[in-house]
């Protein structure tokens, strides 16, 4: 079955612990991973001077299942 998404997936493989912390961080600022990654990429290429919001504290100790 063909994909129904507008753009093909771009795969990256972050450290599992970092990924869990990032998911918690975007939830704290009422956002999602896609919006934050796209926002960062737009900042990186110079389309904007504003980075996506982040929590007011360092996000730690959110790993639930890690082998």
C-alpha cells in the first residue's frame, strides 16, 4: 500500500535515552517531535531566527524501558 504522507520519511537514530527525554520535553511545551524537528531545521537553514520552545528546566530521568 502506498504511503499517504506528503513527504517520504527521513530516518534518524537518536540515542534511546535522549529520544525519551526529547519526547517528554516536547510534551511539556504542548508540542510534538515533528514540529520541533521541523522548527529546528528551519532555524538551521536560516528560514527563521526563532528556535522552538523548550521547558524551563533540563529534562532528566524519564527513561522507562531501556536495556
